[in-house]
C-alpha cells in the first residue's frame, strides 16, 4: 500500500474506498477514511462517503462533523447540501432541512439530484412524528418482548 516510501497511495485509498462503498460496508468506509486522515487531508468524496456511512450507522454527530468540513470546502456543492438536508430530515429537524433545500441551486443539479431534492422536500414537509400520549405508560409497562 505504499509508493516507495511510508506514505500510502491516494490511488490505493480511492480504490479501496470505491470497493467498500460498492459493498455498502459503512464500518469499513469509516475506518478507511480515519486511517487516511492519519496521513493528511482526504478528498471531498471520501468526506462525503464517510458522512453517509456515519448516517447509515445512525452516528449523526460524527456525520455532522464531516458534512461541516465538506460544506466549508465546497460551500455550493449540491451533493453536500442534499446530504445535509437528508441528515436534518433523518434527525427529525425539517425546520432546518427546508430552508437548506430551498437554497439549493437546482440548475446545477443532475436528474438524480433533482429527484432526491424532491423526495427530501416532500419528507421535510410532512408533519413531525410525535410520541403517543401514553408513551410514558408504554415505557414503564414495556417488556423485553
């Protein structure tokens, strides 16, 4: 995994990252990007893939860190903005997702991104889920089954 010195090859990291993404190996993606960071900065694609992997594992605070880095690196990135909106929707924060979605320049988006934008906008517009009024009773009387 080296190119003659102790520094790992960026090409090798990218190849392994693509393989892990293809296998949907979220834990592997996270470990690889963390290892990559030990040797310097990572490309935007790696940041985004790691953020998606964190989201897949419901590690939203970690995803938020990577997405902030990605947004700082490329403030107008449609991909990053869509993933941020997805995270806000997944966390139950439609009030943060809607303004972000409304700021996305759809003229710069491809067809798949427009479809994703539409899906997220619909989800963010739905009423928030609220716990049942007897949630405390259910919790107290719940069993392992």
